[in-house]
């Protein structure tokens, strides 16, 4: 498990904590309960879009875990949420990330859609 830190890791709300846990799982730094994914959930990500619970779970099993993750912001409102920050892979490859989450209801117990963005940080 990578080192994780950030202003929002204090987990002020249960919905915010759930959003952060989902984002960490998308980056290979945690697990996602399969029942949290709607059967027809969609994950749009830099490697291509995935549709359906089985395809998403296969991708999560093969995710490479960053060495370090910094969560800068967790925002939830109604049926949506976002988690953003930066992470470092082995060798110092630094990237900014944002995961946008859309739930089936405002209770945020089942994920309908995830959209992941990342941007490599140029150094030097």
C-alpha cells in the first residue's frame, strides 16, 4: 500500500470517505467492493472506456499501485463526487489525477459511472 496523505484524508463525511476509497481503489491502492458497481457501470479512463462490472473488476485487479498518493480535494454533492491530487510511480514519474464519480442515487452506495483523468507532470 502506498503512502497516502492530504488535507482531505481526515474524512469529514462518510460520502467523502467513500469517494476517496473508490478513487484509491481505481489507482490500485485499495479494494472496491464489487457490489458497489452497478451491473452496467462505465469507467472512462486514459487506457480506454470499460463497460460492465466484470470488465471494470478485471482492470482493477491489474492496476499498478503508485508509491505515493497525495489527495488534494474530495468533493461530493448529491449523486456525484470527485477526488483529485497527485501520485508518484516507481522511478519518480509524477502525475496529477482526478476521478469523477456518478452514483445511481444520492446515497452513493452504487457507482453508475467513473471518469478518470491524469496528466504527467514535467520535471526539469
